[in-house]
């Protein structure tokens, strides 16, 4: 059974389409990374799963239950770290966790949960004084209450320092080892790379790619991109660069080319530019970013279409 | 019973706020202060030769009725008008509703939680007033005082329900403030004119004529619906019900030989209960369909 399934989900706000005919399946027990730039529709998707918003068309199920009609039984069995949440400023860390335990009828030890997420000192402090990182850890502790079957984490590493983000990932892995399905969204590639079994990429409300981490790496090349500025960019140069083996994507802006490619192809690319009559004025390489992955996938899709 | 968890959390949250303590101080000063002020006013009257000015808790209740009918609605609306809209706007609603609570539980829990906060403040104020009354007044009628206490707490819950219900209809806390203020203006300030306007439409004059009772006291010679329309306002319903249940000797509405059922204190109670049900229900109806 699919842990999470969306079929044909469209969400419009006025004349803005946030999600466009989205199909998505998260399998039982996997860690699914939901990637996309800000505004791609990730939070809208999660909001639909939680019945915070209702789809204009299509349907969503979580653990086989309809996300709207059976929302209460869904939320009884899942743990959520919402995006853009706000703590109750006058309640302490422990009171927050206690409220979640009481709400779910669970029997966790609030102090043990706060310890696990790394903020044992925050138990007796009012949450209004928490840093963003502490709030995020508190929200994770709340999500872990009652050993949920699915963890839905919306941008979980917001406000965390690298160390905190690593601890977050190790908790995610622990939960998956316990048997939980984990669905988490991020706009940062490295965070999903480290832990996810599969990744879906959302762009402009559509799933543009869904793949394993390995497949994603392959598509993004070995993880770098090259920008080349030439004296005068021509169609010949563009075609020559596209033909270089190992190049997965090329885009042009003025006289600057941005090329996603394997590292080994760099010299070949510069050679190709020169032999097509271009004069290289400047070039730089950088690590593959999410944008490059997008470029790779969206270009592939354009070819298929 | 998920609303009970929300109510407890809300109460705990408020109990740590300075607002609750400020509110309690306000009610103590107000209730006990007026009880004391009333002894001064009556004492003055006695000095000027008014006959048999006996200080009774019933007089105190009558004296306090109008200010209570003003203060309780205002404080209730102040502490509730952002209860739902503010949570949705800030994002704490996401935390609340990602846990297994329905939106109905959220509305009911807020009404019970904030209503209890207000009731606690009113309760402390009433106890302080009770001390003053017991110490300085000649006549103390426990039944009268208790009825007044219960009715005041009920009015608090009614306006808590109204405030939470209105707050549930919007996710813009600025708009929630306007709704609460608008409700107060319409039902507490302008409403008196509504029955007059209706009277004008039906009878062609703005105000019903005055007549004189057998003992010479003037009274308004108006049809029953005129009084009924006036009592649709929550604080008017509160005042008429409190009067009905505390002062059995008062000459109610001499225009009638027998009081029609819809002008009895029981009818006023029904109006109050209707307010505390209808507005939160309407708020829930909008809230349950809204995208957060």
C-alpha cells in the first residue's frame, strides 16, 4: 500500500495555479525527498495532505484514508513538522510536547523527546524566547510524539546550523529504521541527497522528475556546471557545446553559456567553443546546484516532448 | 474530548499572560470598587434626607447591571477577537491542527478556554465585591448575589463565543478586530434604535407613548415585539434575565396584564444561549471550509 498518494491534484488560488494535475506516490517505509524551489507548490501539497487546504480537483490519500474526509484519523497516525508554524509563546518546551502527547493519547516522556532533539535545557523555558533553530527542534520533538507511521516534514532544516541539520538527518534515518515512512520537503539538494531513497522534483506545480538519488546524480552529471563567456555567442557555438559528450544541459544568457556537464567534459567544452569560432573571455566552474538538476530534468523533458 | 485539551492549553497559555492578571485586577477594582462606591452614594442620599435608605445586595446588583453589561462584553471581545484569526495568521494554527484536532474542537476549545479565563477573572472580582457587601451592607441576599454572579459569567461566555465565532470567519486579524468592534457597535450601541426604527415603520412614530401605572410610575406603552427586539441584544437579554430572576417584586412591563412568554427571563436566557451557539456555529461553518 502507498503511504501517501496524490492523483490528479490541482489547486488554484484565484487565477494562480499552485498545483497542476499532480500525481505522486510515496511507498510504505521509504524516505521520500520532495524537492523544489520556493513557490513550487511543496507546501501546498503538504497542506492538502493535512487538510489545511482542499484541492480544486483530484484526491489525496494518506495511509489509505482520504485526506479530507478522514483527516482526523490520518493526523492521529502521522507526525508533522509544519512550515511557517508559530510556537505558543507563553508555553514552555515541555508544555508544548505534553500538549501533543495529550492530543494524540500517547505515552511518551516529554523530557526524553526534548533530549533526543537536542534541547533538554528548553523544557522549562517559554517558547517565545526560542531561537528559530530551537523552535524547529521543538517542532521535530512534537512530530515524533506517538511513534508516527509517517513523518511529514516541511523544510525541516529551516533555521538549523549545519550541525543541527546533520542531527535532523540522523533522526530521520533512525525513524526510517524504526519502520516509519518519511516525506520531507526541501529546496536544498544536499539535504535530500544524504538520506533519501527517492526524490521527486516539483516545479511550477508539476512533478518534473521522480528518481532515486543515483538517477538524480546521473542526470545532474557528476555535480558541476561551467559558465563560459564568449566574445559573441552564435548558434554554431551553442550546437557545438550541446554535442560534446557528457554535457547534460546548456542555457544561454547574452554572451554567457551555462553548461551542466561531467567534470571530465570541461576541456572538451572549451575546445568546442573555440573550434566553433568563439573566443572564450572568461569561464568558471561551480558545484551542481538544484537549479542545474532542474535544468537537466526540464531539458530532458523538453526533448521527450 | 479533544476540545478539552485545547481549552486547557488555552487557559494555561492565558494564565501566564499579563492580560489575565490585568483583567483580574480590573474586575476586582470594578466590582468591589462599585460595591464601595454604592455605599457612599447611598450614604449621601441618606444625609440629604431620603427615607429608609437600606443598603441591600439587590440594589447593588441593579446599580452594577449597566456597567457590567458594558465592561464584560468589551473585555470578552478584546481577549477573543484574535483567538482564531490570529492563530491562523501567525501559524500556530498549523501546529494545533497538524495534531489530531478537528476545526470544531479548535473553536469549542477556544470558547471554553478563553471563557474560563474570563470567568476566573470575574469570579475573583465577585468574591472581592462579596467581601465589601458582607462588611458594609445591611441586607445580603445570597440568592440574588449568586444569580447575578452566574448571569455575569454567562454573559462572559456569550461574548467569548461571539468573539471566537467572529474570529473564525477570517484569517486576517485586522479584519477580526473590525468584525468584533462592528458587532459591539451594532448590538450594543445602535441596537436601541433598531426597535425604534421598526416601531416607526409599523406605527408611524419614532417612540412609543408613555403611560402611567396605578401607582403613578410612568412606563412605555409599547407592543410586546418592541421589547422583544430590544432584548435580542445580548446585554439587554442579560439585563432583563438578571432582573427577572433577582427581583420578583419589580413591576415588569406594566403594559401587559400577563407577561407573554417571549418577554420572560427564561426567554432572555434562551436568547443568550442562542447567541453562544449561533455565532460560534457560523464561525465554524466558515472556518471549516477555509484554506488555512
